[in-house]
């Protein structure tokens, strides 16, 4: 996981608090910004997917979750482990 700066962690926590208060639109703005800076950060991606889902943008939420799963598989399925059955 990419190391976020303290400023970015503070922004992430503030966005999560906004999300908990039901302000998913404001939280999503922050998650989108952080996702550009830290595309491999699972905390950001999962929070972003949750906000998208709650905003009714389910296709985007699903795509975010599929992307996370793909990234995990891409790092673990290499060499002889990389088979079509493993990807399904």
C-alpha cells in the first residue's frame, strides 16, 4: 500500500467522517482526488466504492471493486499459477 502523507490521511479521515454523516458526495470528491494520488491504496478504493454505491452509481462502484480484485490477482497469479481457471 502506498504511503500517504499526513495531510492526505487527514483528508481521508475527514472524508470518512463526511461519509458516516451521510454526505457521500463530498466524501467522493476527496476519495477521487486521493485515488489519483494513491491508485493502489485499498482503503481509498473501498471507501470510494462505498460512496459510489450509496450515490446510486453502482456500475462505477462495481468497476472499482473489480479493479481491486484484478490488481490482487495480477500480483499473485504469475508464472505457472497464471491460468485461465485461476482468473475465473
